[in-house]
C-alpha cells in the first residue's frame, strides 16, 4: 500500500476550500455588506454591554458600512431565509442548516393483564396477518409494545451529516488529529482508549476496493436536562484547550430533547378506564421517550457509518474514510443513570460496578479496590436479557412497572425496564456544609470570625481567586467555581477555630481534600502523578472516615440558620401547591416551627464512590477536563441566552431557528475572513486564549516604557529623612544595577566607577505581566499589581542549599520601576527594569509538606541594616506569581520593621503567611514536582503523600456501620461525569509495541 499516495492531498489547499466566490455570493441572502455587518453585530452577544456599544460605534464609522444600505432592509425576512436554509448550497444542509423535526412514538404499558378474550383476539390478529389481511393496526417491522403515544417536535440533526459538514468545511477541522500517539495522559486523541480503537480499525478488513486512509471521528456527547434539554456533540480529534473555550464554538448542537408532555395522563386515562398513571409509570415513560429520541439520532445511517465509514474530502485536502466512534457521554448523575438504564440512587447506584450504598464509604481500602475489579457490571448482553424478560412481564403479561415480579428481576442490579462537578458540588460541598455546622455548634462568634478571615484573603491572578462574599458560611448564590475557590483557600481561614485535637484532624482532612482536587483537575498526567493520585485517593477515603467517626461524633450538629430558612420556604411552597391541587379546605398547623433539625455527615453517597474511578478513567480516556460536565455547562449559557430571546411559545423551535441562523452567519463570516475581509470576533481556532496584554510568547515579561510617573530620588529621600528603608534605597539600587551591568561593562567591577541615574529619577509602573510555561506545556501569563494586593512572586534561586525542597524564594513586590542608567565612558543610557521587593524566609520551626499534610509557612525577614529584608530583583528572574494567605490564627506583629518607615502597616504585619500551593493547578504541580513543563523550576523530588505505616484499611471504632451516615442532604444527591469503559489491562508500553508491530 502506497501511504504517500493515500495521504497526498486530492487537490491543493486553495482547491480544498470552497470555490472562490464574490462577496455578494458569499453573503446571500443579504443584499449588501452593510446589512450583513448589521446582523453580525446583533448575532454577537445576547446582552448589551459597554463593549457592544463601542462595537456599534465602530461599525457605524466603518468605511464599508452605509446606514442608507439598511434603511429598507427587511431583517425579519432575512432571518426566516437564514433559518429555513434557502441560501444553503451544501448537500448536508437540506433545510435549517441540517435541523429536522421528527415524531417520536413510545409504548405505554397500561397494566391490563391478558384474559381469555384478549388472548383470543390476539390470536385472531396473528391469523389475519398470516393471511395477508390488513388489520386496524398492523405492527411495524420493529414493533413498539404497548399503547402507542406519539410526541411531536423532537428537533435534531443527522449525526452523519454533521460529521460530514464538520470534517469537510469547518475551519476548526484543520487542526484535527487523526493519527494517535502516546506520550502522557492528557488529550483524548492520545489516550489508550483512542489508540486501542484506532488499532482495531487499522487491523480490520478494508472496504472492498477502498485504499483510502482510515481515521476515527471521536464523538463526545454532553446533555443537560434543564432549559431546552440540549444535546451537544464535540470531537475528541480537537484539542481540549480549544473545546473548552466557548468562543471557539466547538460544540455542535445536534438535538433538543423533548420532555414527556402533561397530556400523557389524558392518554393513560383514555386507555385505562379513567385511571391516571402512577408516578412509577410516568417515570418509565420518561425513560422510554429519552431512549426513543436517542434511537432517532443513532439511526440506521449512523450504524452503517459505524461499520463501514463515511468517505469525506476533509478540509486539509485529504480524502479519508471516517469511522464515527462514541468515546464519552457527560451528564448529571440522574441523566447518566437514565442513559445507562439504571435506577436513580437504587440499591446499586454505580453504573460501572455493583457497589451498594452500605459499602460506598470504604473508598480507598483494599476491599473497595477489589470490589471495583471483581464486581463490574455484567455485559450488555446479560443485562439486556434481564431487561427484555422484565419488559415481557410488563407489556405482554400486563404487570405494572413496579410490580413484585419486575422488581425481583431488576432490583439487585438497580436495572430499569428500558432498552460537574462531582467533587466541588458533591463531596466537597457536603464536607464544607458540615464544617460550617460544626463551627455553628461551637458558637456563632466563631462563624463570624471564619467569615471575616475569608474577607481578608487577597485576590490572585486575573480571575483565579476573586474577593470572597461577605458571608461565605451562608453559601448563597454559589456555583461550582465558588466552592472550588473556598477549598483552595480554606486552610488558613479554618486554623485555630476549634480545639487543637479537632483543629489538627480537620487541617489534615482539608489538606488531603485540596490535594486530591488538585490532582483530579490536572490537565496533563504522567504515570508518576497517577500513582500519587492513587495514593491520595486512599488517603482521602481514610481521612473522611476518620472525620465522620471521630470529629463529627464530638459535635451535636444541626441545620444552620440558612439551611433552616431554606427548608421552611420549601415546605411552604409544597403546602401551598398541595392546597391548590386539593378541594379540601386549607390545612392549618402544618408549618409550625419545629426548630432546627439535627444534621449529620453522610459518607454513603454515590459521588464519593465515583472518586475511586478517576485514576482508571484518566489512564484510559485522558484527563478529566476532556469530558467534565463543566464544558457542556459553559455551552449551556448560550442556550439559556437564546431561550431568553424567545417568546416562550414552542421555545425549542425558536431556539433551533436561532442556532440555524447563527450557524449560517458564522459560515459567512469565516468565508469572508478567508478572502481577506476583516470580520470582528473571528479568531483562528489554533490560537490560544487571548491574553489581556499582547506579549510575544518568547518574551518573559512586559513592563510599560512610559516615563509619565517618576520618582525624584533626592526629593523622596528629603521627604523621609528618618526612614532607614528609604535611606538604603539608592545605594542598594545602585549596587543591584552594578551587578546587572557588569557583564556588558567590565569597568563596573571597579567600585570606584559610579552608577549614574539620569536626572536622579526612577520611573514607576502600576503593573507588570509575566509569561511562563505551565506544567502542561502551555504559555500562561500572570499579572503583578501591588496596589490591589497581587504582589507576591516566586523568584528563581537555584543557588540555595541543595537540601531545600524548592529552588525558589518568596518575595513581595513593593514597586515596579525602570531607570535610565548611565555608565561613565558610554554615550547612551541603558533602560533597566527592576522590582523593589520585600523578602520572605521559611519558618524553620514549622514542619510542612505533603507527608505531614501542612502548607508551607513563611514570614518576613526582620529589618536590620544588613539583613537583606528589602532588595531589588531582575524581572527576568521571576518564575511566576504566588498566592500567600495570612496565618490569621497567629495575628499580627510590629517586630519586623523599624517604627518610622513608609512600609510599616498601621496594625502591623501578619506574623506568618501560608503558601497557597492549591491556588491553581500549575502552582500545585510545581510544588508536587511532577510537571512536564517545569524543568528546573519545580520541586527537586516528586512528593509522596502516604505516611510510613499508613494503613487505609484501619478500623475506626466510632465509624458509622449502619449504612446511613447521617441525614441525606440535597448536596449529597448531585451528579458526576461520565467516562468511557475501555480495556483496563492494556498498558501504554503494550500499545506502543502493537503500533511498532503495525
């Protein structure tokens, strides 16, 4: 086989694009470019902002825009044309950019058992069919049992048509990866599951007479059963860094699922002697409807493409046979169970194994690990046999869906008769809620102190850590990102609020919880980091069990006031709704205050069980950011915004039309950009996230060159004659500059050669921007802004003692400057950038690190004329910014600085600061020592978290053994991401060998 010939473009790159067309042809049906630009302005953004106002101003002043051109334009008619697809020329866009509307029919089991008469009628019907006599309702080829109920307005696309369209014309497809390779655990297209599937494909028989190169279309689905119930399709061939950006529009809307309409009850009553359907029957119908809609998506065309592939002239000019494969399905927990045909929170709540609720709290133990391997769910064929047997009992024998005969078959495996935050909104939210209850039990003043500490946590980076709410403990209007921020910053805020024995236990638990979270959200893993992740999971399970058994048992916890108020409001709503639906007189006395109820900490939740599957999932399918439900939720904001543009009448149809219009508008925009027409808002799919300040990636940092804000050093020193720090500023600065310029000017090695500052001035700047390479080989940027608290940095100091864990020091930036330096004997001044800093030193009396589960603690160097408490650094020596949180428990001190200095805070300096290693993934991995992109700027050795003699199976006497684990709260019932199920026995080395053989 001639691989060169196979992969040679079928035409040159320009021919691979659409044929060259005029602007008038591209923008059809718009009559002129002004009308298109006006509509483009409307398309971008659903809420009007100041940026939109400026964009409109820019549009009105463009040379190619004329208000007269849009005066008589009927934009409503243009919208109808865009939505109807009359302007679409591509074969896949039959109408509405590929959208279609289908009828979906489900079978409703009425629950009537067969009688002698009904069996006689059924036999007669069979005889009529055998004699080829028409009957009133001839069964189709794939008969739907039960009474047929039809739902209209299921809006969806053909998956095969969408794949063709994307691979052949979407500009993003130019960056798709077709040939997998294994290096580290990160992208889906580098994962063992993708590699294994590609190996199967490449080793399978070819289609007769076809020598085209074969490749996989890695499909990733997200659904969200809230507004419009959208279904999104992403491509695993695309980089996850692009997929995660909503502005990249990587989500392909392929369906808007419809819910079970209220008229189902009318239908059931009409066929069931006036009796309404039970809650269990309605639940069964919802499952049937959901799977029937997926049956429309996974149609015969898709099944044929799955087996035989689709020949596509890809946008890179290569003709390939593309085979669609579904790798991941991400959804909330209830919807995940709906897809897996399992009952929500049933006896066996996990879709991957047969764990029971009583054993969920054993996460991390040897028993739990063995159970996950040995008690995996049965094969699809075995489950299908049980399900089909149960369906026969329901539809043929007339038993109700929750009858004993059905339950006997399905209960043990939690099956049902149907053919995102897991950590932040699950385990961590439940843990944090109970920590607040413990503080409340210890005293209201302690809760107030806790909230005050959070208000003093400084911000970090652009938006990584923002100012916290005034009352964190109430948890009002919080999203997953807010709980994540709390987890990353809680350790210094919680320290010392409880007696020492409980403080130590909770500090350990919080460290391990944040450590696990950091590993779970890493965007790139190695085998080393995954081993550390495995150990951390065992440690987390042990610490949670110890917290439940020891700490929780020491406090009589009950609902917080905010939880009590929320419960009473919910009870009032339910009571009002019940009164509206009942003809009886309104009930009285049902809402009497019963006080705040006792609340315990529940370890028996499915979310906790899911944590044990993370390492296996990452090893097989890549890191969690590839398939986290957060990606779909970001896209769901777009659907919600579109929903707001509707009038609420058949809103799903209107949302579909908006999607079709926007798809057509973006197609026009990209084609205009390809021929050189400037289009605001269109960026390359290959570009990373745009940084707020444009710094070439090869530059280390950026400081402005303006000289508007200057400091006259003579006047400054004259204004502060008694300040020893100011007095030492100029001589220390000149010594720093001498060291910086010696290599270029050897004469400066002579201390008698002076350093001259032009006009005796230095020039002050508000901000500096620092580029750095992250652990996952991305180019990132930090901002230093001392006036708003973003001022702490890591300084590369490789010359520090080898016995220290980290090759860096900590400093606080006091000022950002540049100076024009004149060296005697030269004709021009040198512009030298520098930072004035105050140095930190490690607290040598404090034991820190992963093995003791404590954050590193630092303090200011005390002032002395030769102590080096203050200094100057070259910005090129900055590794990146760091987040230091005051050690609130140890209060402040006035001992670090002399009494008369500008740099002394009125209340004194915080005595200690904690290094927040958990503030973002890069900082965490840098301290852990396992970052691929850090080279010499990381810990000198990879950390370990297991202590010597650690036993995850240790029995805790007070541990709850009854399987209840406290009152189940709303936070315990939330969802988790779906992962693909692949062969766990095929390692990276074996896959590499298979590829070498191939």
